[in-house]
C-alpha cells in the first residue's frame, strides 16, 4: 500500500513541511491607498508530501528545499498586484504544486493591515489545493 491508500483500505497521512509567518511586502487590494502604499502580508504554508524516499536516501532532491520554497512564495506574492488575497493564495498554491513532491498544500494569507473600520487583530483567507 502506498501513503495515499492505493492498494489497501487504510490511508496513511502524508508528511508536512510548514512555513509559518513568511512576510512579503506587496501592493494588493481594491483601494487606491493599498495599491499606492502597499503593506505587509503574512503567509502560512503547509505542504503535504511523502518524506519516506528522501529520508531513506538522505537526498534533498526527493523532497522540497524549504529555503528555496520560501523565496519562491515571497517572490510570487511580491509580483504584480491583484485585488483579492484569495488570488494571492491561489498564486502561492500554484508555486508549491509546481514541485513534483508536493501533493497537497494549505495556504493562509494574512492581511493584518487590511482597511477594516473596526478594531481587529488579523484578517486571513485559507485555501487547500491538491493535484488533480
């Protein structure tokens, strides 16, 4: 049986790489001030994959280099502005799933400086995407 449950009844959970609190400065938002002044976005990304082959062989090529992944994610967030943080989350998911080892990803985009008129600590969106 493999870890996705093919060949048997039980499904073993996948392993994870978690990047928490990545920060990227960008100009996303629907308001002119957001596009002009920009703000910091905070990103939490959990990648689900199988570490078994990488761990057995001690081969970085069989997993995902989390340092490089962090840089790719921040670059994706900091490029061309969009209106919605939902769009930013989708962009991040695409970057992660471009890695062959990634099977599933959870992405949370926090916008702690969102233009909300009542006191708040954070606003965030979370998406989960996997391979077809």
